[in-house]
C-alpha cells in the first residue's frame, strides 16, 4: 500500500515538474517576443526624503500581454535571468531610463533614477562599455543614475564585483545594494566598496516596529549606514507607524505605497504637477 502511494506520489511530482518546465518554456518564448511586440513597459516609483519630498525614482519593468493579462516581475525576471534575455532587456531599461530622465528634467524634475541591474547583466564583459555608450548617446549626467545590484554579487566573485564597481564609479554612476539584509554579504567588505546606498529589504520594514527582530535589523542597518556615510532607502513603507519609526531612528529615504505607487511616466508627470512645489 505504502509502496503504491509512494509511486503515485512520484508520478504526481513528475507531472508537476513537467507542468513547471512547460510553463517556463512558454514564458521564455513569449518574453523573447514581448519587447518587439510592445508588451513591455516601465513604471516609475518615487522615493521621498524625510520631509516627504521626491528624492528619486526606481524604474520597474511591467509585462502586459496582448490579451490584457499581466505577468508579475517576480515570475518573468527569473526566467529572463536564466535564459539570458535579461541582458538585452536590461539594456533596454537603461536606455528608457535615460529618455525618462530627460522628460522629467524638461518638466522641471531632474530626479536621480534607479535601475535594477541583474547579476548576469552586471557580469557581462562589455557591460561597462555598453553603459558608457548609452550615456554618451543620451547625454544623461551619470550622477543621476543609480544601479541597484543584489547582495549575491557581493558574495560570489567579490573581487571582480569590486573592480566593476570602481569602473562604474569612474563613470560617475552610483551603486546601491537592493534587498539589503536578505543575502550573506560580509559587513567588513561594505567599507571596501565604492557604495552609495543600501536599500533595506521590505520584509524587515513589514515587521517594523511591532516585531522585535525585524525592527532590530532595521535599526542596525540605519545606524551602520550612518557611520559608513551611506544613503539608505527603506523599501515597502506602507504605514505611518513604519515611516514614523524610520524618521525617529535615522534619515532614510522611503519608497512605498504609503507615499507613491509605481506608475507610467505620463502619470508620474501629472502626479508631480499636483504635488506642492519643490523648494530645491
Ligand atoms: P525590487 O527591485 O526590490 O523592487 C521593489 C518592489 O517592491 C517592486 O515590485 C515594487 O512594486 C514593490 N513595492 C513598492 N512599494 C511597495 C510597498 O509599499 N509594499 C509592497 N508590498 N511592495 C512594494 P515589482 O515591481 O513587482 O518588482 C519585483 C522585483 O522584480 C524587483 O524588486 C526587482 O528585483 C525585479 N525587477 C523589476 N524590474 C526590473 C528590471 O527592470 N530589471 C531587473 N533586473 N529586475 C527588475
Ligand atoms: Mg530594486
Ligand atoms: Mg528591493
Ligand atoms: Mg525585491
């Protein structure tokens, strides 16, 4: 009996794996066509400073199929990474970010823009050269771009990562560590890297201030970043209690639904027009 059930279990497991593999292949094939078919777009989410004024914005990829359904980034970004599609897609995001920067600047809002750079993209031998040529092509001041990398890059092949960070810094581009606190980076190494910013992962913000452990992590990151002279952005700020805690314990910028949702560039322009004048 047990044996029969076991065999059944295996069969079910295999069927599940097959479905997953098929789903992945379909996603991969469709994603390869999505850019040419005009199904990909970018949303921008404003970050705010302690006074709750816009201090930058992050670009986030969106995929809306022709039938109107959306595929969330958490589903298609991993497929883009494993298939290598993230390399051309990432380059498209960077070019779009540069165009968006000019549109915002012309409207009176020259905001620093953050783009997510996947590990595979970051490790391409010609990555820095391609970034440089996009900068030249678009004429965006490099100091207006922030590259968000993941903590994994600070763990594997660390020396190569540090070298690359210096190459980007030489161009004037700033580097941020996304989802900070979820990886296994060595704190000692943070001081050896030309880093600009840490983004506290939203899982810790979610637990603040009611959960002792999550809050302790947020507080440690704020304090460490303060000592190291790093900018901090708290991601996923959804409540006044979270914003209040952050304001009392450091000077982090904040990004989250409490302030601004990710939105298309046109909506962002309209949104910025509706905000109180920036004092500069
Ligand atoms: P991320 O870079 O950590 O981006 C922050 C995510 O938090 C975004 O999810 C954003 O929509 C979401 N978020 C913002 N405020 C709140 C909030 O108050 N509460 C909650 N619960 N969530 C909030 P999104 O847009 O679904 O993107 C997910 C991930 O996909 C990103 O995480 C990033 O890792 C990846 N991704 C998105 N666009 C790109 C891209 O252009 N290139 C690469 N390589 N990765 C991207
Ligand atoms: Mg990010
Ligand atoms: Mg993040
Ligand atoms: Mg994330």
